[in-house]
């Protein structure tokens, strides 16, 4: 979805929709590869967490080498498809999304710092740049905006999930922010990040060089208001984990709807 929004931000993209096919195939293969590598690397901690304990029945010490090979083949296929059917620059961004998720987030940051998901969230931004460069190899301001939006959305999204599963991260000794600073302090930082996210989402109202289309303006105001409401609800409900979970689920819809609205940037 992020890659498609980035692609459609290019003015003449609707005349070249066929490029979406290799873009989506290459991006999906690279994302799947990154996810599998993440699961292979995290085999030791996944079994300690209730949310991920079932993964052991799928990826374990008996088969992880073969699965890692399949994952590597997916990445190789993604790169070949990107270079042959798209272009080198877009393929570099696709590969950067893989590398930042696997090496920066999973291996370097996840087990070492509560900044893990903040810095590692850059992995979700690269698809926007891969999409915008798929046609002519150029990055536009709108795609940078989309990439920034996804980057700032990630902590709100994942910290809400991590709060609901704080005991899991404590058991696995992963310094995810809510398990590191406590649920109340974590809720404060979720709110701070959400305020920054909402402020960023409204930037097109003031910087018209960012092209978003009419549907975006209306939807952004409504979605921003409800997202703020969602992350404030735990404060008024004794920091109940159920409300963090609700905030997590709405954050999914928040980004999804905004991205769909961005599809119409060059239509309306």
C-alpha cells in the first residue's frame, strides 16, 4: 500500500500502471523474505512470548536452515525482478527496506535499546521511495511525505501493541518501550508521538507542494481526531491494556485509509 501510494504520487503514473505488477511482486517478496529472516533470527525469544509462541511449530531448529535458504531466494528474486522490470534505483530502495528491517531493526536494535522501533521504523518508509522512483528514478516531495508519515506512524502503532503485550517483552528481555519504562510512561510517549504524527499528517494543508488530492484533506481531519481520541482513552480508563489494543487496531485503519486517499492524488 505504501509503495502504491508512492507510485501514484508521480503525475503520469496512471499511464504506466503495468509497472505496479513488478513493483508489488518485488516488494512483497522482499517483505516476506525480511519477515522470515526476522523469525529465524528470533527463534530463541519467540517461544518465550505468548503472541509468537506458535511460530516454533513452523520455524524451528529442525528446518530453519532450509527456510532461510528459501527466504534468500525470495530476496534474490525480488532484486532480479526489480532490476529487469523496474529500475536500479527503485530496486535499491526495495533492498534497503529489507536491510533496514533485518540488520538495523532485528539484529542491531531490537534487543539493545528502547529506540528499536523508532529508528527501525525506517524500514516501512522505503516502499514509498521505491514506488515514486519506479517510473523515472526520481524522488518527489509527496513520496518523502508518505515515507515520513509511515515513519512517525510506526511507534504509535507498535508501542500500542507492545503495551498490550508488555509481559511478553519483559519475559523475552526485549527493551520495548512500554516494558522498559512502564505502561503509564509508555502511554505518555505514545501520545507525544501521536501528536507529532497528526501534526505531520496535516502538513499538506500548509505546504501545497505536497500533492495529496481532495479526499485526503477531509479524511485526515476525521482520522487524526479519532486517533488522538484512541490514544487518550487509556488515560481515562486506568491504563487498561484493552484500550491500548483498540488504539493499535485503529492505527491500522488510520494508515490504510490515508494511503487509499493518497491514491487519488492525481485524480481529484
